[in-house]
C-alpha cells in the first residue's frame, strides 16, 4: 500500500507564493507523481505531473507560474506556486500512478486559498 501526505497549503494574497509538498510511503520505482486540484463547483483537474524519469507536464493555466519537482530518493514531490491568482483557489491533491499496475493513489488534499 502507498500512502500520500500533503503539506504547505494555506491562505495567500493574489501575487503571492506557496510551496506544496507530498511525501509517499512505500516504494514504487516506475511511477508518475503529481498534483490535481478541485475548486468548488468544478471538476477535479490535473495541474502538473512528473515521472520517475523526469518528464513533466503542466495544465496551460499554470505554465510559467508553477514548477513541479521531485526527489526520487525521498519519494517526495513538490509544487512551487508563484504569482497566485484567485482562480487558483482549490483543494490540491497529491497523486501517484504506479505505471506497471496502472494503479492510482491519492492524498487527502490541502486547501489553497488566494484572496485579498
């Protein structure tokens, strides 16, 4: 079993920054980790992903503002969020895909609120 624990959410003013962290227990060598978010009344959407090989993908709305990174040795993934906008307000969920088994694991989510 894989467990994911997020941290780093909070309240920030427009234009501010936050850094989210996610720690994964267990070890799955071939995987894709990333972040999804869900705003009130909206569907959950993919924000950013990074594979164990370093391939990165972002949703268009965060390109140039967010940076995803990972530490394979520590089994952690990070999301640096800069120039935050009110529309970034959502619950952010850490995600891990075990590629070989095509099995997905989710964290409990961390609230990010961007408001003046």
